[in-house]
């Protein structure tokens, strides 16, 4: 049977997510999964219990499309308290939308703002969902690279990427996968550029609680002149170890809030109702929860760096988030990063993600892999044993 039907051109060139591919391979080969960025330690007990109780209490039907009001209030209060007075303008009824994770928040924001042919600046390396989100909105991604070993944001290079068609810029800090936390000077430079060229900023701030060595997260929306031109996207996945719950949020002034709510309404209806009720409980956890969590992440970061050093990898010490991009030259492996990541999963038993999957610019990240260290001590210990053994076997007699 012949037909002229074919898939839409907007998905041309897209294939299976490399990150999800590596999780699939980890399962197939029984590998330790340091590839996909999910915590393998437990969700706080009271948060899990509240989700179960919400189901038993019959909170199982559609919620208000923008999210249940107590959760929107909790999100707004958290932002006001942590970034005072930068989010004092936020009205939970008008400006906060509960989304299906950060990914849906970003997609809704770009679909609501980008016209066909508009350009969207993406700072790379970048999460592999950013560019497809821009393309699905009809936009054209324009990439500005951060380069190893320091991954400093070159503001001159950023400025050179702006054209008369530029509509928006996607900003992620703390940064995945480099581990950078952008400095005040870098963030002020982004703000200045947005003001000079009348650009919208869409920020991915999912790691805003995971900061090392006393570093401070700067929310772009709080800088002078940026409130009216920033969509702040965040979520619960990483902070509360609930990546499978798909609970995120988008905070925006008008007209952006109403516009992205329209996309959200007609694509998702609402985020899962019982999990939203549990989200309210998550936001009620005491400050001691975050202090303990951050101390644990400092240990994980330092242990990951010790493991990489022992196993012949070279990477920059993360300033935030829970990833390391590391080079594997000492392994004397001839192939590029995608091939190496698959080989390491099959033959050594540790899954990682190719650095090149975070770049669109040819040649970048081709000799690097990303390690995710949001893992239990025993998971990291198992990874260490396998990586060191594999490295010694690979380089023995050289």
C-alpha cells in the first residue's frame, strides 16, 4: 500500500534521546547508571506518605489547570522568601503555573513566545531538550558555546549571536552538564543584552538549591529591568528526588503567564493531582532538610572527583548541580564520546552520557562524557570499583 503521508518536518533530524538510550543500555547490561540525572536515594518519607494519602483521600481527578492553589502559593512564597524582594510581585493566582516538569514549562514558554523564523539563543553544552523545544515552536536555535576547562560565559560571543530575528535566550544556572554557577557579572551581562535587544529570557533553574562552596544562585528575573521579560522555570524533581513525578513550575508576569497557560491548558490539562498535594508538603520541609541535603551533595561531589582521578578521567570541579563533564584521553580509547559511552556501559559496567550529546556545534564534547553523581554512597562505591578495574585493565602494560 502506498501513501503520501509522512511525519512532520519539524521532527526531522531528531532521534532517541541519548540520555534515555544510556539508561536503557544500563538496564540491559546491569550497569551502574551514572548517566541519567536522577537521584537513586529516597524521596523524603513525609513527602512519599503525603502522595499516598492524597490518593487515598480521593484527590484523583483533574486539578485546576494552573495547579492547586496551595502549591502555587507555596512556590510563590518560596521564591519571595529566598530572593526577597525580587519576586514580591508574584501573585499565585495570576503568575504561577504548575507544569509537567521543567521540560513542559520550557516548551510552553517557547511555544507561547516564539514565532516561525524567530531565533532562540541556547548556551551550550545544553540539555538535549532545549533545541527541539525551540524548533517545535517554529524557532531556529542559535548556539553559543561554553568551552572547557572553565566554561566561562563569553559575553562578546553571546552578543555576536544576536540578530534582528532573535526573540529569546534560554539560560540554565546552575548549569547542566558543566556544573558552572554563573557569576553576578555573567548574569548582569545577560540582562544587559536582553534589555538592549528587547529579548525574552527563559530560565531553567531546576538546580537552584544545589550550590557548592558557598556559591549563591542569582535568579535572572530579580535583576533590574528583567522582571517583565523573564519566564522563570523550576521544579521539584531534583530537590526532593521525585524526577518521575513530573512537577515543575513556570513563573511569569503578564502577558507571558496567560500565553504559556494557554499552551499548558491545551497540551497537558494539568499536572498529576495527588502529587501536587504532596508537593505542598515538600515545600513545608524545614530549612534543616536543605542544609543536610547540601552537605550530602558536597560529599558526593568530592567523592565523584576522587573516583574520576583514580580512574583516569579529567574534569572540572562542579560549582553547582550534580554533574561532571570529564575527558577520557588516558583510557587510550580511539572512538568518540558516543561510542565510548556505549562501550563503557557494555564492557566496564558503568553508564555515562556522551558530552557531544549536549552540543550542536560539530567537534565539541566529542572526547568527554558526563557523570551524574546524585547517587547513594554504595552506588558510587560500585561505580568506583568498576571504573578503576576497567581503567587498570585498559592501560595495563602500556
